C-alpha cells in the first residue's frame, strides 16, 4: 500500500498511481476511531440510478433467493406462462 506524505492547504491529497487505477470517484468517511476511509465509487448514469436504490437492491436479493430456492416459473412462451399462473401451480 502506498504512503501519503502530504495534505495540502486546501485538504487535497495525492494517491499513488497504483491506488488510482480505475477510480474516478471516492467516498470518504472518518470513522469514530479516527481512521479515514476512502472507498471507490462507480459513477451511475442518472437514468439508471433507480436500480441502485436500497429498496431495489433488496428486491434484487429477494429475487436471487427465489431463483436459488426454485420458486420460479419457467415457460417457453407467454401463453404457457399465463396458463401456469392461472392454474395456481405458481403458489
């Protein structure tokens, strides 16, 4: 890991090149123990930000759990899918 040697008068720091590769945005947090954490963040297109909301991510996890547990309907076409839903087999 690189060593930071200087914080300039405006609070700027320079991260070593090997730490910056692929990182454009950084989330900064100062923990209660005094440690300052830098976490890389990925810029998300505003039109796609809904996907990254806490609620949507929770629903994604629930869907993944349903898939793993086999609580899914697989059909070759929409008519078969709707017929299975109508039959109550999906419950």
